[in-house]
């Protein structure tokens, strides 16, 4: 490793899974010299804390890390997670919002409890941690990195392991939130990007032929480096060795997908034109 993150302090939520993107991101950033707060509420089958296991792994490789067990699903939890970085290392430079959960059910069968559980982790948790981290980054006046995780579920019709209206909604919300952050924080030198990974993880185990979460970690590290200081507001897909940058959602339409006339359209005009205009 080249020490690209030496002196940086990173918080990674949802990093205690036995097989997860958060864990691999935490390990990779620590290997590059970052001091890492490993956050997770998960417990291993033997009752021990997953965050402690990852911290032990980092330390055994001569890295620096501390564990945090607060839930991202409350404003207080988000504040405590970021405060762990400040109290342990004196600052925060990188926030990786990797905490997630999943529930599959047809929309008509989704319960309020299930909906709230998913939205609270993916969206409220994202907001809770990010708001607190950004406040610190602005005070530090040395820039910062926010790295969020969306999904193809936000913008494609794919049932994957099963339908989940809450998950699709949350991942679409992350796109909008991240794009807004990129604009709001540009003058402070803080970047915000969305990663859309495809990987087999503890949360997404249904296709064993997909690449593992370790393939995603290098992109997380790169976006956290000084070399990536001008990359913000992007949606980046990574699956195995494949990387692509998506055009912004609702970008400018071209060709027959765009029409203009002076004045108001009539219903009859729209009836004739719209079937030709739509994307198929």
C-alpha cells in the first residue's frame, strides 16, 4: 500500500458484517493509513460484536481503528458515531455511509414497521451521520469526502432477490441527497458521490456468481484521496472489473425525446406524440 490516506480519519457505517462492502472499505482505508471508526450494531453468531472483529483485523495488520456500536437510525446515534471519531482522533475527513438493511415483499404486503425500518437506516441514517460529519468538516476548513451507496434498484425495474418498495425508494432518495450535497458543499472542498455496486454480500447473497465486496473497496479509497478532490456529484457503478459513470438522472433529453411548441399542448396533440417520445 502507498499510504494515500495517511493522517486522514474515516468513519464507515455498517462495517461490521462478516461479508460486506463497509467492512472491505474499512480494511482498505486502514491499509492506506487512515484512522478508522468501524461502526455497526451487528453481532456475530457467537454474540461478539462485528465491529470489534473488524477493528481487531485492522490492528493485526498494524492499522488504527476503534469500534462504535450506535445505530444510524436515529439522530442521536448519528451524532454519537461522528463524535467517536472526534473524541478518538480529533477530526473527521471521510464518511462512508455503508449501513443498510433489506426486506422483500410486494408493495401491498409491506408493513409500516418494515417501511420505517428500511427508510430509517438508508435515509435517516444517511442524513444523521452526514449532517454531523459535514458540520465538523466545515469547521476544520480542510475539505472532506462523503461516499454514499445507491443501487440499480433506484433506477431500473429489477426484482433481484424480490421486490422491495422501501429499498428502491431509499436508494433513489440517496441519489437526490448526494447530488444536493455536492452542490451545497463544493465551496467548502467537500465532495459527495454515490456508488452503485453489484456485489455478493451478507445483505445481497442471492447470486454467488457476482464479484465480492472487495472489488468495491478500491473505488471507495480512491474517492477518499486528495487525487479525487474534483470529483463530486457522480453516480459510479462498479461490479468486478467493470466501472462506469452514469449520466445524471433526468438529464437533457435529445432527438425525438424532446419537442417544443409555442403555447399549450392539446390533449389530441399529446395523444399522437407521446407514444413516439417515450423511452423503451
